[in-house]
C-alpha cells in the first residue's frame, strides 16, 4: 500500500502496510472520513509524529492513548495542541513538572512540535478518533500498528521511554531495559497526577541520560 509517511518510517514499517489488519484499518479510517463525521486529526496530520521525527532521530518516546476529540485540538502529536487552543489539563501538569524539575518559566502554549523536531516521538497508541467520542477508534487496528512502531524503535539502543500511566507502560514489554532508559509514573491527568507524576524528575533524568550517551539533550 502507498502510505504517506516519512521515508525512514515507511521503509522500516513496510511489512506492516500490506498486512490484513492494516488494510482493514485503512478502509475503516477512509470510510470514517468520507462518512461526513468529524474525525480528528485532519488526514494530513495522522502521521505527523513520524513526519516530524524520523526514525534515526528518535531519542525519546512518549506514549499517549488516543487523539484529543474536540475541535481544534488534535494534530498528530500526543498531548499537543495548536494555538489558540487552551492547554489541556494533562499538558498543564506536564509543564508544571518541567518547571519543578528544570526551573523553566511557565509555558503558555500547547504546541509540542519543537519537541518532535528534537527527537521526541510523541506517539498515540490510536491515531484517529471521532469527534466527542474518546476511544472511538480503539480496537480497529491502530494498536497493532503502534506496537510495531515501538518494536521498531526498540531495535535501537540508548533511547528514553517516558511511560506515563498503565496504558503506556504496557509498551515496555518490547523494550530492553538494560540498553535503554525506561521511566514510569502515573498519568499526568488531573485524575492521577497527584498520586505520583510530580517530583520524579523525568525531564532532567532524560537529559542526563542523553548527555551520558553522547546525544544532545532536549530543550523542554
């Protein structure tokens, strides 16, 4: 199949695109967009995380669940929204921890594109969603595809995996903890953040690990 995705990912994931599950997934997603329903993100942004962060540039992986499902929010990067959309609550807490950890002044925008360009793969487990219906495209095949993505990244070494919440932590089974850094905590959602997201210093620990392995740290 001719999937429009950045070339390094296209080559690495080529075997996935011809599998039955992906063909069925593609048909499902195409029909959802053509049905007249509001589906997010816009088709051109479905693979935004990959297009902004080629495989050989990945230094950090952050895993979300599915895209934001309200208008003007999702643009293909987990936890990220484009201005002038207000910063979502989970990202507010992520920014609070960055401020606590690194002393960075409060951030007033929700667009994480610059993280992606620096090598942070901002991957949702499900890449599309119907408006106002969280998890509406769960179980349609995206999870199989993003599992393949993590397995592909896991063939490389010295990558940091920030796994926030039980859902993201399931992906750790694909990663060798002796050859990478896996940092876990509860999800930054207001429902759980107070139970252990803050004060784990994930951002400074990520940068320390990257520096120790000869990589440029992330400007969070």
